[in-house]
């Protein structure tokens, strides 16, 4: 297999871990970036059982210096970057009227600016490899609600950012797209449902079912399903798919 290297941020849990594991089928090296060292090690151990070589970077993408660190270490270790998948970032799900400036800014620094800085720093190597970038947003970008105001606002900004990078990518030979997942069953989703069940005075299982009914969807998504879409986007067969925001949410939001 020709040497191909992918960076996956947020690789410690959920969609990030699933994506790293899925890309291990197609890439010779995986750079795994996240803040949680223990969970990141679990991802590393899984990838060690594949033909891909994992390289772990425990870092906080909210810090401006982290982008330089990640790209410099990746270049020193592997010498190239063929794909960058920006998944890291958990924005607080707090009502519009209750969020503080600090909470807004913290969410933006991790998910929006962390991804932006990393893409800029990776760009020269991506130009050399004619590589791909995927930004993970969320379907709330298309349907903002008061209780998800920060999530929706930052997700919408990520989609706009991805389109700007995609326009530059047409000139430089770098493919850029974004993915908007819907309700995926993960630890974060469970934590949200626990709070939601307490607020509605129902148990967790009832909350799971009520959410599905309210969202008009059959079931929750799985991290592996989002990972499969990302794997397609960074594959040779998807190279003509550029500047697109792909929603994958079980039909929660209907649109043309």
C-alpha cells in the first residue's frame, strides 16, 4: 500500500474513535489527537491490531500553539499528510439565554478555531499530496433551537468555513467537505439524555424513546455509520465531491 497518512482529531471517543478505526483500513498511518490520554490510548491499541501505524498526540486544540505541534510532529513522524478529519469539539447544550460568554468562546475555540488553525497549518502538506479535509459540523446548523443555540451557531460557522477552504482547495488541489451528523448514540448523547430525562421527570429509556418520537426518526445513528461516510469522502472515488455539506441524520431534518 502506498504511504497515506491521516490526522483525526477527537479520536478518543465516539465518531472520532470510529473514524480512526475505519481509516486504518485505507491509510498506512493514523495521527490520533485528543485531550483524554486514557481514552486515546484505547483507540491506539485497537489500531495497533490493524496494518496501520498509530501515532498519539495528547493536546488541546483550544490552544493556538497546538496546531503547530500537531503538524510538526506529523511531518517529523510520517513526512506527509493525505487527509485531515476535524472532529474534536463539544459545544455546551445550554439555553440561549443562559450561556455565558466564556461558554460560547470555549466552544468556538475548540470546534471552530481549533479546526481552522489545524487546516491552515496542514495546508502546505495537503497541497503536496493533493489530499482531503473533512470538517465535522452537525445538523443543528440547519435547524437552530434556543436550547442548542451555541451548537447550531458554531456548526453553521464550520459549514461556511469548510466552503471557504473548499474554494481555495480548487486552486490548490485540496478537496474539502463537511459532514452534519444527527443524533448519534455516544457517551455525549447519553449524558444529554440523562439531563433531558431529569428535566422531564422520566427515566433514561423513556427519554431515549421520547427523543426519537419528537425528532421523527426511527433510531439513533451509530458512530460507525458516520465514519463510513468520512472514509468515502477521503477516498479516491469521492475526489469530485467538493465544497459540499452532507447531512446524515436518519431523516430528522428534511430538505432538498
